[in-house]
C-alpha cells in the first residue's frame, strides 16, 4: 500500500500532493503561500527558508493515514533560480528567480565573452537570457562579493529542496538545462561557458552531480524524523516545474503540445532529438525522461488577466460572462501584456500597453477580452517558434489555472487551430513529481516499465471540457493575430516582421 508525494515549489506557493498508487488517484492536496520580493530594477527574489516553512506547513496538514503509507517523494521547483550555498549548507543570499529581469547587463557580458548569441546556441543549445541561472551568478559576483567569495555550491530551487530532504547534493538534466551552462547536446556542464561566467574562478566543482532519470536517493534521517515518515522512503531526482508538468500532461512522447496558463505562460513538448529554433526564442531544454523538451515561456499570462480583473473589480464568474459579451478582436483593443518585462520576445525592460482605445470600445468586456487575447497571442507566437524548429502537433494539452475558464479554452483552440484537451487532474507539476517518484520506486524495485507507460496508466483527459476550433472564429483570429504581431513590431522593432499565418505557411 503505497503513497507518493509530489512537492511543487512555485512562485506563489508550495504545493504538496499525495498520490495513492493503489487507487490510481490523488488522495490529498495542500498548499502554503509564498511571498515575492519585487524591486523596480526588475529583481524578483525569495528566501530559501520561506520554501522550507511552507513545506513544513504542508507536511503538517498531511493526514496521518497517508503519512504512514508514504513510499517515495518527488520534488518540482521553479526553474532557473539560483540558490548560493556556503559551508555547511548555509544559504548565502536571497534567491533570484526565473522572473528576475535585473541581469540583462550580465547576459550581454557572458554572451560577449563566449563569442556571441549564435555561438551560444550552436555550442550549448541556448542563448543566455535574463531569468536563466548563469547571469545570476555573475550578478552575485558584482553585487555581493562577500557571498560570492564564500560560495561553495550552486543549486537550483528543486536541488535545494532535495538537499534538505536527503542531505545529498545532486541534480538532473531537465532542470540543469535551464541554467545556460549545460550543453544540451552532450548533457554535460560546458567548461567554456563556465569560463565565460568567471574567467578567474573554476565554477565546475560547485555544480551538483547529474543523476540519470529514474534514479532515487534515500530520504535523510533528519527529514524522516522531522516529518514523521516511514523508513525506506526514497526521493526521486525531481526536476524543473515544466519538466514535471510534462509528466503530468503526458508530454513524454512526440505529437502533443502542452500549454500551461499560469502566472507565466508556457508551451512545451517532448522531442526525441534537440529542437533548435533559428530565431532563438525556443528554449532547447532536456527533458527529465532522457529526451528533450523544447519550451517557450512568456512571463505574463494569468498575471495579465488577473491584474485586469482586479482593475475591473469583478470575480471570475463575472469575467467569464464578460467574455460572452465581447467578440474576437475586442473591438480593436490590443493589449501587449508585458507587465513584468518579457522573455519571449526578449524584452526584459518592456512595459505593458493598451492600444486602439476609442470612446466606444473601451468597455469592461473588451478590456478583459483584450487582456486574455494579448496573453494568448503572445503564446501563439511560440507555435511559430516550434514550427521553425521542425515541430508539428495534433493536439494541445491544457493545464494551469487559466484552463478552468471555458471561454479561454475555446479561445486557445480557435487561435492555435488545434483541439484542446484539458486534464481531469489539473495539479500539474506536483502530480508529475509524484508520478516520477512512483516510477523511480518501480525501478528501484527492479521493474523496468518505461515512464511513458507509467504516465499513460494514470493520465486522465477531461472529455467534457475538451473543445475543437470553430472554423469561422479561427479565421477571424488569424487576422487579429496578425494585427497583434504588427502592433508588437511597430512598438518593438527588434521583434522582427509579422509571422506568416497557417495558410501562408502551407502555400
């Protein structure tokens, strides 16, 4: 009788999911909120001890009957964060997060020392972008020399939680590929890129060993005692939140695109080979299953809709009704939703814009629809990036908080011109981490079942909430999407020319 815990340390909360493997369903979900320290220079930071406090709160709420049956733990963490450790595992500074845009200058320095953006992509698979781990290390050296001099270990958020649980320092290729200094072709740290971070100090001894997918480590005695867990619990390698969400959505085989409508918006898919975007917007990450996970992340998704909802003073049900009162194109309003700068396109200093206002079209219904369309169009650009990398899809698996909106689900189907398949279990990364822990336990017990088979056994598509494109609306949205891209290019010429519509690509 086995229960597997999935821990997801996100930006807004730490979530704990208990998956009952005997019954094939979640048995408990709990969460604890997190604060975010934001500054005008683009800094977005958290304290590592906040994650531990939140984890303790979640574990305290775990029912005793489930606690006694825990056999494994998997950890998901927000990608790209930099946890600097000194002697004895002491955290030396606040953790700069994925949404931190204060490191644009450091990105330029690293890229220049390495030989330019094209060489970064050719040599290691990815450019160096604000938000990635690499520039955060250089930032620490420049802005907190005392902490940098004391630096002994360079960890990611999920690595740090694994360290707390096991007492061991390790990582895996999926999360490590979001640092900027992992060679995604060889699945090894790149010595030359590390030299571009710091020409005077060898950073390689500070990086965690890379374990294989399916590996696991015994739960440490300190954590076992603190959380009153049984003997014999093992902790899987875990991974970044996107890699764990790929497990939860079944994106472990080709042909399915996962779209997450969260604070950030994310598109990713499994690939059997590295998928490189000549435009440099698609992140060529590794998966946590031995393959690759091409991914595009926008920094403003439900952030845009929630801010707009707050301005309007409406609840979610009222905003859903506003969608029904408006038409595609929002009466000519165009929202560029760059409230937190943006990663794709790479506009770290951009600000949000609302354009096309008249005395007639600036209604609550159009304002809300425009915010949602702006976030959706920004993600739709990602589909063009996948196409440049040779990726094609037959369906979208939809997850994240925005997936609960029927209006948004249909909007995605119409804008992307693909069937949308929401999940019956929408717990995302926490669910994926629990399933990875289950798979790792099987492997530790001598069962060589492939992870795709384990995932398929527990994947649940919500057929009632699934939807397909409406041809007439999809045709309208092709024009509105082109208008969005033209507007984006006019305000930010560095983003390039308007992308071709699907019909133009076919021609």
